[in-house]
């Protein structure tokens, strides 16, 4: 079978990325986050704005990160 395993995008620390979550509670399924650190097992520590408006840190799978759309913060 000729399928290749897709390599997850590895964002640099400090950059802004889009977290494409599966939760229906998230607005349109995407959430802009700042990359804080790389964790173990293909996960990343990120910061985002929490429900109460404060900065929240959480760990997500790297495969759920995507680059920002062109021109969003240019």
C-alpha cells in the first residue's frame, strides 16, 4: 500500500497558530493560540483566551495545529 504518513506541522515556539479542535463549544471549531513549548508524545503547550477572558494554558496534540490563514496578522 503506497500511503505515506502525513507529517504534522511543527510551529516554532512563540508563533501564533490555529488550533482546529473537535469540540462543538469552540467558535467555528478553530481557535487562535500562541505556542509556548513542546511537550512529550507529539503535544504542544499553548496559550489562548479562556472563557472568562483570561489567558489560559493548555496542552493539545500537534496534529490539530495549522498555520494561520495568509494575511490574518500581516
